[in-house]
């Protein structure tokens, strides 16, 4: 291929008609938000409170409907469809495949929900439970597990079957949400302005999801690093952590799925397992196992309550979980398109049933274990008085 052909191919890797408008919109939103922080925070909180008041029911049904749709696709005739040649073997082993989905689905926010979330619920429990009581502590860790459960991962995998079918069966190379909607809206819409608008919204959701994840995860990493190194927590340290974070992610993406993402994902699984075993053997292992068992039992007993709870009869006395559940579902919806594209990319050789059920089960199981270990460690520290700061906040 000559130099002209190479340059033409590189230019085609970025569709400026989609990339440029999305970037301009993100910048146009970010500049005023950063210039007027207090006013922006007040405005965003007002919008969020209104969404909670009006659309709580909608977000809850949104997650449940997607879960139902995923189970229907899995166990219907469509679940047997192979993403690729019917005789083709999967690209990755089941462990590698599940590890990539887990690494993609959980991320650093599992630290935040596992370590902190139980405390927020314990001081503001639902259903009139006494704050800081034994039942409130059970509600806290069980709710942390609920945040990483089937509805959330159903949201993540919502568009993956369509994307995978378009890519591996129809052999269309463009991984765009508009391509997945072609059979619904037709060629004229997809190839025209409507398709461009869909793709722009898709790209904005990816950028917004990445920004929120960095915003939630970087402070946790920075705080723990400052504590371990006994250094002052500063903006400069946070900036360094963020840059290193982005750099490592970029290197992994540059190396590709086989050499970068797959190896990093499987390494994360081994490191997470080693970390969990270290906590179990060094500190309160028996308490964590018992508390994890109690939390899982409590979660299963109240799963329906959490899935449908809007607190309609006490609108002036809402607890933490009403607003936070809506925030969590909305936050994860910003990542849904990116997760679906990536899940479709790595699912060559898998059936639609394998794709959906692996994404529903593997991250859920691992996140429950992680939450059980982290939450159990936090609650043990709180009850024993070792974490004075936690006791003070409670």
C-alpha cells in the first residue's frame, strides 16, 4: 500500500462528522460547568432531584425490563445464534472471556461501593429501620451488593447482541449504534442525519461515562495512596494518579485485546483473589465469611423490595437508597453503549446466550464477593472501634 493509501485509511479511522460535533458539545458543556462550580452544582442537584421525584419508577422498570429482555433472548431461539461461523470456536477461554467482562464491568467503583456505601445506608436506612442498628448494617452491605446485580449488568449488555450480530454475522465493520438500528429505522435514516445524531449521542455518552468513572475512582486511589505513603492529599497528587491511570489504560488499548486487555484482565483477577485471601487470613476472616453469608441471605430475601422501592407513601421522608439507586442506574446507562460494543467485539464464536448469561452471572458473583470482603472489613473496623473516622461519620 502506498503512502497516499495509508494516509487515506488513517483518516477513515476517525469520522470527523461524528467526532467533531461530540467534542464541541462536551467542551461547550464543560466550560461553563467548570467556570461556575457552585451554580452548576446547584443546577445539577435541582435537575437530579426532579428526576428522582418524577422518574424513579421509570429507572427501576428500565433495569427490570432489560433484564427480562436479556433472559428472553438467552432462552429463546435467538440465544442459539452463534456470533460468527456456526462451527467457529470462541476467541477466548471462558475464564479469559469472563475476566475481560468483569474488568470492563466493575472497575474502581467497586472500591467505593464496597468500602463506603454500607455506611451511607446504615445512617439512613429504608422502611423505617432504626439507624445504625444491626438491621441497618445488614441493609447497608446488602444494598451495596444490589448495586452490582443483575439489572445493572443487563443495562451494560443491552445492545451487545445486536452489535455482535451486525459485526460477526452480517460482517459489517462499522461498530456504530446507528448500524445496530438499521433494521429498525431503515437505510435512509441510518445513512442520513438521523444516524449521525444517534452516533453523536453514543460518543457523548462514552465520554461522559469515562469522566464520571475517573471522578469517582481517582479520589479513592489518591486517598489510599496518600495514606500508604504518608503524604499530603493534594490536587497535584490527584492529577498524577489520573494521568497514570489514563496512560495505563491507553497502553492496554494500544497493545490490543490479545496482548493488552486480556492479559491485564486476567492479571486483575489473580491479584483480586490474592488480595481477598490476604484480608481473610490476616484480619477478621471468620467474621467476613459470616457477615458475607448474612448479607447474601438478606439480599436474596429483600431483592424484590430493593428492585421496586420508590417510597411513594412517604415522599417527604426518603432514605438514601431511593435517590442513589436512580443515580446508579443512570450512571451505568452512560456506559451501556461502550460496554455493548466491547462485549460484541470479544464475543466472536460465542452464542448470544453465552454472551448474555456470562455478563449477567460472572460480574455479579465477583462483585458480591468483593463487596462482602470490603464491606465486612469496614463494618468489623467500625464495630471494633478501630476506624474512629467511620464511627464519627456514622
